[in-house]
């Protein structure tokens, strides 16, 4: 890094393709225009990079849906990245991230706010696939409910790795969408509601119901039968991803042999 005084204090921009002029307080300095990452990574560095890269892909898919509900004392993007730090980490080669690929992960956080969360699980009702909730008709009538439908799309390629994408669609819900389930001894509420239909058995779909009212939302996570992501969480997947970044560093490389 080079510091410059006097004549360049009012300048901004690049000196050439390799350096950028920056200002911090009263100091003007140059720095590399592009961050150059190390070619080899430790396992920990690879895990951090893969989680960050994949969460970025998930964020883009969520933004494209037009429904982003994250409330905190930080920007929505920062909150999304922080709150999704505990999802499974898929190991994906660098070139696949350049295609914007994203995987449907169980327990992905799709909203966060102060409203009471909606409880739901994939189940069956009278032998039919269903999303069983703890909602009542009165609750549905009092607030806005949005069904998030996440679809894992996979394109199989003969001479290269699969291309996979995540699309998110959002549907408003009303009492007409639900089927009333009679109460049982295990249920604390009578007349709870379920969404019923064949799509709730689809192994490439995920679901979440978000409560929205007066600009606020409930904290919700995805439920899914999808296991496609699991092939990207193996040791083999880790090694393939590491190779795309130049391989693991010495100790981690030797431990994997």
C-alpha cells in the first residue's frame, strides 16, 4: 500500500488496472483494485468460503421473489447472512457458483421479525400429503399469511456437472386454502388447519408460511423432503470443491489422503 500527500488528495479512481486511489480521513492511499485470494485453503477457510458463497446465492433467489422480511438492527442482507450460518454447508466447485447455482436446504431461514411464528410440518391428512399447521381460522382472518414455495431445479449435463437452481414463489393464503383438521388428544388447539395436496410430497419442493402484519413478519424456516443437497456435503464433494480453488493447504491436504 502506498500513501500519497498533497497533490492527489482530491483525486478518486484508479491509477491503472491494478491500483485504486482511496481516502480515509485526511490520508490518501492506493490499494490493489482486485482482492487476490490465496490459491490453497485450509478446511476451515473452505467451509467459510463455501457457506458465504452459497448463502449469497440463496439471498439472490430470495430477493428475486420480491418478498424479503428481515428485521434487525442491521441491513436485511447482513441479518440474512448471519442468521443462516447454521444451515448445512454444501461444497460446490467455484465454476458452478459463477452460474448462480443454489441448493434447497432444510431449515433455511426465509424471514425474521417480531410476530409470533407459525408452526408447521410436512405430514399426511387422511392419506393425502399435507403441510400441517398450528393455525386456526380466526388467526388466518386476522393477519396476512404468505406461502413460500421453494423449488429445486436440476439440469443434468452429460459431459459436465449438474446445473441446479433455486426458485422461490410466494402465494397469499386465505381460509379457503386450508382444510380443517379435527382436534385430537395431542393437539392444544381445536380446528387447526392444514394445506393439502400432492405438491407437499414433492421431493424437490420446500415450504414456509410467513405471517405479515403492519410491515412486520414472523421468524420462519423451510421444511422440505428434498435431499438433493446431501451429495454436496460429502468428503468427496469437499475435495472436488477444494481442487477448484487450488487444493487444500499442507496439513489438511495430507489428512485427506
